[in-house]
C-alpha cells in the first residue's frame, strides 16, 4: 500500500515532464527552441520535437506567404503631377533565426511595420525617378516599375529575414484638389480633338461638293454643246428641206408660207389689224380668176369698206412681222435653190404675185 502511494505521483510527474518536453511542429509553421532568450534549435520540418521542460520554450512563426497593405502616400513624378499611391506586398519569413534576431519579441507586427517603411521608401524612390512620368505610371509600363520596387525591397528586407515575393500598386489616383483641373484639361483635349475631326470632315465634304459641282457644270456644258450641235444640224437640215421644197414648187412653197403667216397673225382671239385687202398679205384671200376677195375666217378679222372708196381689214400688227420673217426665210432658202437649178432668168427671192384686184363693193 505504501509503494502504490509513491508510484502514482511518480507516474504523474513523469507524464507531466514528458508532455512538457514534447511539442508538435505544424507543416504551416517554423519553430524556434529558446533557452533563457537564446536560440537553441530550429525546427522547420513538421512533426514531433523535444525540448527541455521548464527551461526551454518554443516560438512558432508562420511559414506561409503573408500579405501586407501599405499606407497611402503621395509621390511626385518627373512631370510634377502629384499622385496618390498605395500598394500591397506578398512576403514570407525565409530565415527564422535572422527574423528573431531582427525583430525580437515584437514578432510579425514589428516586422510588417519595418517592411512597410521599406516599401514606401522604394515606391517614392522608384516613381520619383527622372525618367518616370505620370503617364508612365498610368500606362502598361507600370509592371516594370513594380518589379523594380520588388527587387529593391527584397534586397532591403533580407536583413529582416524576409523574402518579398511580389509588390503591386493597388491604385494610382490624383489628389482631390487636382482632380477638377485634370478633368478640365482632359475635356479641353477631347474638345480639341473633336474640333479637329469636325474640321477634317468639313474639309472632305467641301472637296466632295466642289467635285460634284464641277461634274455638274461639265455635264451641263457637254449637254448644252451636244444640244447646240444637234440643234444646228437640225436647222441646217430644215433649211435644206425648205430650199429643196422651194426649188421643187416655188408657188406652193409661197402658198404654204403665207398660210403659216396667216395662222400666226390671225390665230388670236383679240388681235385686230386695219389694212387694205389689196396688200400682198391677203393675196391668197382673193378668189382665183376673180376680183372679189375671199371672206376672212372670223368675225374679229372682218374687212370694212365704208362708202365704197375706203377699205379696211382687221388684223394684228404681228402679221407684218410674220410676213417679214416669211420673206426673210424665203430669201435665205433661195440661194441654195439657185445652186441646185440652173438660172432661167425668172428666179426671184420672193413669189411674184398678180396685181391686186379691186375689192367688191355692195
């Protein structure tokens, strides 16, 4: 009974000592065994590990890739346009011994504060270089800039036992006080480009209109020229036909021309002409082989013979002009007839008319 009393406490003490000397290293962590603040061993492989109980302690650090968001800072590129930039970084603890020596008991929080200062310094230095402008930062070339920031920050973070895996710029904006001026400048540039496009479009439209107007003028000129040529040929053919007709039967031709003159002079409803019926204009109104005149076709063209001594006819003054045009065309056609037929000594440009007969009186 007395032995059992001593064995149970001994077993408990041994169990406590065994449990205190055993610890587990997770596959996502790295462990340091410390004795009175001094590093005694490093446990990077996952599994069971041992330490001296009550004297040594175990400190673990995350072995995964960690994320860090930097504070927003202002940078001034070479074109003096201030930009508000914030970035994020991916890092991991590459050397736990150096990490412990660099940050001490502060751990990851202290390390991130110091790494954030390194990143901000590298961002200012890289984006504020002489060859870097705001357009470069806002263009596709920013990838090269972020790689440069990552490489410089990685070199500086090795003293902390950290490995900077990647750095990215989350946003690059203008300060609030500069946004309105920038937007106004952008609007002015777009309006200038729009005005240039409108001017070029108007210029092209003017060229098209000028070409179309020129084509219209040329087409009309060619059409008028062809029309005049055709009209001249038609007039020549008409004169040739008239000349041929006059040469074939001069008397019938004179009769036809007189009828045309009658149609033009006496065709109106309100035309009135007073003249003697013995004139050449009324030659074909007189009966053939007699002295009595032929009655006019309309009441408005009646011939008046008051007192048997004076005789008047109603017609229009245009009749004389029509007869004059008829005589002129006869004279124009007569030379061509003279060329076609031999001269008999009796040809004349005007038709010979018999002496007018005395008008009949009531």
